[in-house]
C-alpha cells in the first residue's frame, strides 16, 4: 500500500470552496484512485501508479488555483530519515 501513496503539498492553504468543487469534479472520473484533502496537503492513493492517474499535480493545481508539488510517500520518508 505504501507504494500507492502520494502526497501533494500546496504553497497556500487549500480554499475550502475550491476543495469541495474538486471533490464534485473528481466524481466524473471512473477511477480506483482516491484522495483526501487536508489544510495544505492532499493524500492520494494511486492503484495503478501515479503516472496513470487523472489526479496528478497539474489537475490539482488547476482546480485549486494553488501551486503544489507531489512526492511519493516513500520519498518523503527518505527525506525524513536524512534529517534525523
């Protein structure tokens, strides 16, 4: 499961209204991929890999009008381990 987890981190807090619109818009895709929105992050499960998901960095940035970067959870753990 950890191989399927990605985190999109935004520059600014996610606008609540845009987040709600994003959730509605995402339902038009017939996808096994799921995501959860937090204050400045989106946690994304990509069943078939990030390179195949419709919920990529560009999609989130355009829908939320916010700059972001996306990393695999494994990469974030490696960064954390480097800092400890």
